[in-house]
């Protein structure tokens, strides 16, 4: 007889449970917005849930845009929407009104939660939308036209939970994330099913307990920032965060927060470390850092931070379904660890068949095992990634004999030079080691005879003078000659997304443009 595990409760229900067992325990520790206990977080989230459903008359499944920096109201609104059976849409606070209006149209938003400082932009978005008739505004003292003060909802009837029909035992809401836009002209809206609390077992990963505290500097609209937040709340731990990342304030707040684990992206760690080594880099309570994309820099980060650094492979569409290294478990150099328990991640050849160990292929996931539903209102992009029962990532990698995963590159970023496949990441690591290099991005450039050649966009640190020939000569000591860039383009900065990813599509376009 087959038994089916009962569905796990939603994060909203878990937080409400923590408010009963540990009401005074801190849930949120912020840089400028104070400390929020589990009791206060649960009561305010319940109140907002009531207000969205009963005062604003939103129906189950309606979509609410969260257009805020990292602050307690973002967390309350996110939990409230789950409690009320509403879908949430993460919006980048740095977007212009025009950019947000496009996202609002794609996601069919019914309302937007924003701050008073962003109200003029939010009004522009609402004016362009036929569906948005009310705005919920944090730090607004009184109603102004279609703008309703957030506190009018948060201070309502938080003492009682929403009616049972507002949230079934298993969550039905969605969370929509707009991708970074690194591989296309405009971001895609990734529609994911909400995971129940504890989608990734952080007890198995880092031994998390209620005494832990995450340190979150990635924006909550990004799945990495959301993971840093929800991993703590699911465990009854606490999350510490500033409204926005600041390299100059990073170390002071990290020390003051007494956070025990850091979860953020490699570019932000590099920015925090950029002033140079100093004693402040170890003046903290961290015991581990989870840094997706750390790659070859793990050793340097561990030396500077003084704690183990875990690598992680994943993506928005397959949140919590990739691979990671484990605390206390040695991993081969360059590996992103083993599969997370329950992961269906596999490697496929060009015909869509699984490959053997140590054979490079495309990373894929079984379609039904991940949170991804589709790219909202983009059937062509959805069809391009969903084929033969798998979600195709566009990434290249392989598993070794022991099950450790090695990421190679994006398929589109591989340089195909005269029949040789060259990893842009390998070349970037080599160039980054040259004197005077502050940052680098390697992309394929068209070549009439070779098909493609290696091009490196280089940001200098302002110190040593740059010489293309000298750089190429130095690189030949660590790279085969065919891998050495034949073109160096010196730039003042690389185009990056809000989360720090290089927008290589823009660089490729620059090389294709007529000179």
C-alpha cells in the first residue's frame, strides 16, 4: 500500500505557529527598522491578509506586486498574501515607472505595495493599468485618492487568523519572479508554485536551529534573498537585513546583527571584500556562508571571512532543486556539491538522453519535480525550455563518478573557436588574476574564419597600465594558446543586473554591431 506524506504547512502557518510557541523570539532584525518578534510578525501579517481580502476585496489568486526595499513590510505582505490565498509578484525597487508598468501588465497586477517615497512612480504605473485601482503605501499617514496607508491594514484584526477557506492545508498561491534579463532583451516573468515551509532542509545543509540568524543583503525580489529570509523563518530562527546592500556599511551591521550564517551572491561578497583585507572581515558571529557562484574564489573567501563557504547551483525556475556543498564535507575543487535531497537534476546530451558520469551536457530537471509553472504570457519561451518531460536550463555541466556537480558555462557563452569549445568562466578566472584587473567578462565574438574568437571586456583598477600583448603573453602560462583572448576591450564598468550578474547579451551585441 502506497502512503502519501501529508502536505507541509505554508510558511504563513509556520510563522503563526512560532508566534504561539516563541512569541517574544526575534523574527526580523533590521538595520533601520528595529526588531520584530514572531508575535508581531504573525499578528501584522494576519491583519494585512484580512485587509487585502475583506477591505480591498481581492479574490483568491489575484496578484499583488511587492515594490519595496528589504523591510519588515515586505515580509508581512508576502506572508499575508499566502495566508489570504493571493499571488505575490516581486518587483525591483530600482525600476522606472515604465519598467514596472510593463511588469504590471505581464503579471496582471491588482494592486501594488510600495513606500511613500515611490508613490509618484506607483501612481504612474496605476494610471497605465486597467486593473490596478488601489495602491497600498508604507509610511503614508492618510489615504490620498487611490493610495491607502499600509498601516490601515496592518493594525486591523491581527488577533484572529483568516477564515479557513482563505488558505487550504497546502498553499495554492504563486510567487512570480522576474528574471535578471542576462540572456534576453527584457526579463521574463517566472511563475512558480509556492513551496511549503522547509522546501530545502537547512538542518541537513547547515544544521540550522532557532538560535541561528541569517544575514540577507540580496534583495527579497531575488530568489536568493527570499531564500535567506524564508530559511530562517521556517526554522524559527531570525533574519537580519538592511534595506539595501551597502559595501561601506556591510561589516558594521554584520557585526552588530550577530548573524550566524550569510546567504548571498558571489558578486556582493566581492564588493564587500573589495576594500582589501582587514581585521573587520573576521569580527562577526558567522559560522558559515552560502555563496552561489563563489566557484574558484571559495578558498579566498574562506580565508578572508574565517568560516566555511558553501557553493550552490540553482536557478529561479528550479528553486531549491539543484546542488550544494555540505558543511564539514570536503568537496572536489571547483564542484558545486551534490544534489539537494529530492532533486531530479540530470545531464542530457543534444538528443535529450542522460549522459554518463564525467560527460559534459545540458543541465536539466524533471518537469514535475520543480516549482516552475511557466513564463507568464510567454508561450514561446516556455515551450523552448519544456521539452520531453524536462526543464532545460541552457547550462552546461557534468557529474563526476561520486555525484559531485561541476558547472561549465552557459551554452550561449561557450566560445566555439575552430571546433574547440572554450569555457568563458575558465578564461575569466585567468584574466582576473592579471595585475590591474578589477573585473572581467568573456564572450564569443564573431570571426570570419574561426567562427568565433575569445573576447574579454576588462575593467581596470586604475593602477597598472594595460598592454594587450603583455596580457596575452602572461595568460599563455596558464591557458592553452587557443583559449587566450584575441580581443581585449577596456571598459569603465560591466553592465550588470540589480543582483550583480553581468549582462553578457549586451556585450555580445556590442561586438556584433558594425564598427
